[in-house]
C-alpha cells in the first residue's frame, strides 16, 4: 500500500507508560518519537497519566505550549492537565492528565460503555478503575483539543496502546468518529494470564476460547475492554507474528497490521564515552557485589544480568535460576559468574547495612540473606528467594555462581547503585532473557544495542525476528528453542550457551559483541516505521 499521500497531519498517542518507565512500551514510544517527528513535527502529541508534580522526572512542564487551549480546557471544561515535553532526545510534546475527577462519574461512564459497546465493567477490580477512567479522560482531552483548534480538515490519528487506554478509543468512536483510531495490544490479558498461571499456551492455543478463559482466570472486564477495542478500532495492530496468532484466537480479531518494535540508540554513549561509562558500570557492579558477598571477586569475573517485570514464569526467571544451578554443577566454567537479577519487587528501601558498608561506615559482613541488595517487605513470599533456597545457592567464596538480586527500580536513586538501568547494563558481559511469554522483547534488544550479547528464546517476538530457528551465542544473540513441553531441554541449552560464552577467548568475545551491535542496528525505527504508516493509512481510509 502506498501511504505517501495519506499520512496523518496529527498523531495523538497514549499509554500508561508515557513519561512513566515501567515496561517496554515506554521504550517503544520514546524511541519512535524521533522518526515520527520527522513527518509531523510538533503535531506528534503524547498523552500520559499525571502521577504528581516531581514524580515524573523526564517530564519538563512548559508555561507556553498550547497555553490558550489549556486555559479553556481547565477553566471551562474542568480538565486537569499539564503540558510540556518528554525529556528524551526528540523532545516531543506531552500532555499529562489527572483522571481522578472522573471517578465521580464512574458508574455513569461504565453504564454508557455497556449500553454502547457491550463492555463489561462489572467484574473489574485492582487497576481497572484507574485505567478505564484514565482512558476516558484521554478521549475527552483529544476531543477538546480537536474542537478548539478546528482540526476538521486535518487527518488525525489517535493511537491507543493496551487495554488500559481503550476507554479513550470508545469515547472517540462515540463523540469524534472522524478521528482515525489505532489500537495496539502488546500482549493479550488472557494470554499473559494463561502463561503466568503455568498453563500451556502454545500447544493448546487453538482450543482456548477467550471469553471462557477470561472467566476462569478472573480477568473478564479487562478482556472485555481489549476484545471490543480490537474490533472497534479503525486499525488493530500487534507487535509480532506470535502475538498475532494469540490475538486472532483469544480476541477473535486478526490484526490488520503487525508493527514490530523498532529502536533508536541515540542514548547509547559513543566511542570514548562508551568506554568510560562501561568502566564506571563495572566498578559499581563489582563494589556492590563484593560488599554484599564480603569477599573480593576474581579480576576476570563475568557479569551477567536479567531484568524486566517480575513475571516469574513468563520472563523465564525460573529457567535462569535452573540454568545457573546447572552451570555450577557442570564444573566446566573457567570464570566466576556474578549474576544480577534486576527485577523490581515489593521493597521498603535499600538495605541499611549494605549502604553503610558501601560508604565505609562499617566493615562487618551481611550475614543474613547475602543475595539481596534491598529490603523485601515479604521475603518469605518471594519466588526468586524461594528458588535460591530450593536450589541451595550459597554465594560461598568457592562457588562459581554468585547471585545478586536487585529488587528495585533503577532510576538512579535506588540507594545502593544510584545509577540508572542503562548505566549498569553497559557494564554487563552477557544477558539472559529466556522468556516463555514475550510478545516482543525490548530487554534483549536494549542489551545488544549496548554491545552486550544476549540469550533469548524462540517464543519472543524479538527472537523470532532475529531468527525463527536456534542460534548460538557466538552470533551475538542466542535463540533457545522453547515450547510448552521442553523445559528441561531449554534449561540445558541456556546453560550450554552461557558456559560457551564464559569460556570464550577475548578475541572471540570482542567479535561476538560486534555482531550483537550489528543486529541491533537492523532494528532501527527507520527500518520499521513503514509498518506504522501502513496502519495509519488503513485507519484514515475508513474515515
């Protein structure tokens, strides 16, 4: 499809992760912005939740942007918004919305959504109210902006990411149908729940009925929103072929376009700065590890990491621990491995004794739980610590595998590292992302952008994009075959790839790092943005 003549004049894009880094969608939007701005400039407007002044440090408020509209929106229409720019290299415009005032209308809103679109809010719980009312608020803001600036003669796209923004799509379908709507599911609610509850997803996918499974897994309302959004959107998209199959079965709607997640590496340091940042990261990683372990690590210690949401089964955290255990038992490692599990959990803050040791106030050892950098609120309930105990990891000086669990968000102020995730990732030697459920997989892509080779699986969209078949670590990205039934084989394969990398000679390691970087450059947005323009065109052609 030739989309040159039907590109949008305005693009509104919304997600709960705008100026709110909690997952991969943040990276999708923040890196895609530069390429989209080349087409629409400041007519690209992101909309996100207002989490409070001083919370979203990458939002820079402006006193001049759209000031005339803001005065009307606030005073006449009672909208609570802040306008500014996203503090990323492309500096796109952002509108943050406080959706709390809409709680007073919650019952009326839910009633209308049931009457208009058969959206079932009766079984909503947890984050359902916040997400739904946030989405509704987004719809009202887009309509308000559209009418104030008289955009009737403009081609306008409103792009909604995930179920938690979909009420905005419903609002526009009712009150502003002339706007072209996109809905992207990055993972279906039911599919994620099936996988997270240790049910076989892939072998049995043709037999699953979305509504039935939503009832069984107690996600009926979220599924209802997602299913209706997929059907009502002018263009429905998802991020990989593996998730497209899932959407077709679970949501009963085949995606109109598959939009792979691209990437921009403009935040990756270059040349001398890269070497400096890498050395700083390795010093920090070593200091924290040695302070926690209470002994020095060998000079050639291999730094290994995993990161992402705390989805124990879906992200393959169980497989990582089993693989590290096998690597220890194999007794073929030529180097010590310090494995950093950077997965945010429920914490009360940094471990005080570790803080004191890092600044030299005390020299005693961390005797209790020498695996964790921050205080878990309920450590006895933590799956990672439970598996560490079950597998008899000790962090003993004689063991080849050292485990360091970092259960904190890494924004530069965690109290232990006080560095961002990227400022630590650059210091790693290899990363592990052997996911069972991973519609795309930004974490391995980010890894190779920093020249850090990675191990991922055939069940991730990213892994399938790199190569749908097995691939070894000396290619820069290792692809482990994962199915519903081959967990032991996947553990063994991951172990073998990790040991192979750990035992590589220096020259071979350098070549592998170069190959990893080369793969990441093929995923730049300039190579993927055409899929989005195809989706925009399909949406606009329906107007």
